[in-house]
C-alpha cells in the first residue's frame, strides 16, 4: 500500500495540513480567543497576527487508561506508632511534602494554557467570519467585470498544493498496467514452458537455462516500471470566469459637533476603521464616501475624516440631505447597492430631529440596502434616538445600536453585520 506524506511547510516549518486541521478542530475556542483579543488591542492594528491562549482542558483528547486489576499482595514495613485497629486521620490539605502550590494530576496533565499563534490573514478571516453586507444584490451594469475562480477539470502541470492524489494514483495504475501487461503475459507463457520442461522425462538443460534467463530479464523489466512518474501527476485546474459585479458604496457619517468629546470621537473612529477593514477584506469594487457634519455637512477624504479638528454645532439633517444629494448625483439606487453607517452622540436640535426622520422615511431608506445608526454616549437617550427607534418598527433595513465603552465596539459591529440579519428582521 502506498502512503503519501504531505510535507508542505508553512512559514515556521510546521506542517500546513496539521495546522489547518488544528484550526478546524478548535475553531470555536480560537474564535472566542480572537473576540477577546480585539478588546485588548487597537482595531487599527491589522499588520500583525495574534498570539492566543486556549485552556489545556479544551484541547485534551480522550484517552484509554489501563486499570491495575487482579489481586495484589504487598508487604509494608512495620511501625512504632500504630497498632491493629487504630484509625488513621486523613491528612489535612496543604500539609503535603511537595514544593508546589497546586494539586498534582493523576493523568500527567496540568491546566496550563496552550499558546497558539495565528497569522494576520487568519486573524482577519476569523475576525470577520459570518459577517456580510445585508441584502447585497448582484448587477452588471458597466464594463467592469469581476473575475471569479472556478474549477476547470485537471491538468498535468500545477502547484504542489493543487495536486489531486486520487487522480494521480489512477493515472499511475493505468500506466503501470499498460506498460507491464504484455510483459506479464509473456512471463506467464515462459513460466508454463519452463514447468513443462522441468516435468518432462528428458531435461534440456540448455533450454531450461535459456528460459530462466529470459524469465529473470522480464521480471527485472516489470520491476523497473516506476510506481509513479511525473507523467502521472494530475493537478486541480482553475480558470477565471466573468461574474456579475456587485457595485456597492458605503456612506460613513460622523458627528463632529462640540458635544462630541475626544473619547467619543475616538470610539467612533475605531468603529469606522473596523468597518473599513471588513469592507476591504471581504469585498472588491466597493467605494466609501466620508461625510463629517456639525451645523453643516461636508464630503471629505479619508485623511480629513479621521484627523480634521473642525467642530461646531449640531444639525444632523444636514448630513442626511448631503447623502441624498450624492446618491442622486453619483449612486443611483438601481445601479448601486447603497449602505450607510452613522455615528453620533445623540445630541441634536429639537426641531431638527423630526426632519431627520422625514428624510429617512421618505427618501433615504427607499434608496439604501441597509442603514445602521450607532449612538455613542453614557447619557440618557435624547429625541434623536427615540425618533430613530420609531423608524425601526416600520423599516427592516434600518438598525440602531448603543455603544457605551470601547469593549462594546466589536460585539455591536458583529451584531449589525452578522449573516442572515436581514432575513431575521423581515421575519
């Protein structure tokens, strides 16, 4: 029986196959560790991987233990402290003779945590797994065609990682049968002739020697047929096929009014950085529009969105009006999947809040696939939250969430963009 050993190595000379098997087996524990790690590091840090710890009890495998069994006779030395019938007190805890502080394990295993390092790509894949843009529709309306990789049979050349072992073995078997079938038939005929000569009354030693020589030659030729050759190798082939392009745009709307202090702005920026990493990691051909607003709204670039110090009063409707104008001008709803994420502390002029609700109900929510509002505050909710909350009852493509601390950013982000959210809301 042939055994193929996968010796492909990753960057640290560890088996790629074993690493992938480990990640699949303990994916639940690794995802929990990654979710905990995001709160301990900045969401802007995406250039490195993560060292995560998994409790030893979570990765322990079932084992079989051989019991002592049978009858045993033991001889113990005598003593000068006890007599027959005396009751011996149980030793009190903590009075053992060991130097350690904990109890020893009878299985040879402790409860130390297992430290496992994952790469940057694995970290981001686990971070954004099970997330998606809700209600994304595919459309092909311009010359930009997205190419996707599809299976296209097999080929004789390729990367070692794409080798198909079953097909390669089938080709090897077919080649060996084709190259040795005639020789095996000839060998069988010669062996029958040799058996007749040996069984005959008069042995022709010269003929027997000639047959034996020819038989040995054919056996060497059969053994010389290689088990597997480069000609037998088959690789999985992939080709690029045109796929309808999902054109999408994300509007990032951030309140920069005077009521937004620096810690609140930092949390809003953390949320938008996490959103940007998710979009660029999971999708192609997606555009991002940045809007800052106080009393006036303005479309800005990425640098100004995150680092500008401009501030002022608060009129939330100015940002919604500007978003509606940009959609009409550049991103028609029939051609684009429009999304929006708005972050604010909830502070707004009382007479402006009803106008915000009117713009959303009558204009924006009919043009967008999904609109998410994040309120970042430790105070009680104001009129803007109550207005937005009433919209959620009538529109399933509108969602609101409340962030109070940095630790809330990632869980709320996952709640807003988890897979199947649109179907749950519609149900």
